[in-house]
C-alpha cells in the first residue's frame, strides 16, 4: 500500500482588550462545549451580548493518513493547546 502522511501546523493569535460589560444585560450568553474547533474561536462566549477579553496564542497540528491510490483518508490526529499571556477578566 502506498500512503501519504500529512503534517499541518496551525498558529492562531487572539487579542481582545478587556471592556467593562457589567451594565449590559445577559440574555443568551453561555460557554461553548469544548472541541478542537473551539481552540480557534474568536469569542469564548456564545450569544451576542458578551465579548470575552483575550491575549492568547493557540498552537495546533493535524496529521492525515491518505491512500495515494484512491485518496481515501484512513484517519487523522489533531492536537492543540492554548497558551494565555495573561489571565482573562471577563
């Protein structure tokens, strides 16, 4: 069998300054469930009434094992981590 293994690095930097939102009502704010894709969200809150402050970088890598003859993907591995430059306040 003739296979190709890919290695796809990913870097995501996010900066959102802290703003006082205590005078704004909370209608539908919640936290997302954790998933690999949540490492790359621009806001950790769901809904439109809160914006979380952030100063962080996400490092991740994805690898696929692909059959060169038929293009079938036989599996993938995705690993990632967020590194925070400061504690979040909001």
